[in-house]
C-alpha cells in the first residue's frame, strides 16, 4: 500500500495492486485507466499520474502539459 499526491489530486495503491484516485480532475489525472492491476508504485504529477507495474511497465494518464508523460526510451509503457 502507498499514497501519492499530485497538484490537487491524490492516489492510493491498494494491497491488491489496483489504484484509486480522487481530487481535481481537470485534465483526467484521476481517471485511472481500466484494468490496471499488478501496480507496485505510484506517483502524482502536476496534471498527470503514473504507476509502475510489477512487470516493469510504466502506465500514465492525465495530460502531458509539462512533458511529464513522455516516457524515456528503453522503458516499456502503456497508456
């Protein structure tokens, strides 16, 4: 379990590996993508949210206003 905070939004990682989000949602930052499980870590950005899955995949949602969802090469990611 873990919690993280972004700009006016919050995330919680539940024991079952799923993510719950709440707070301001002006850019979709609390719209956790469906079927996201096996999450081991979370982070909140300004208008975005990220999760790291147990297989090493980085999942992001929200807006890319500050290039925060531009995942560097060499990492596996999904949206």
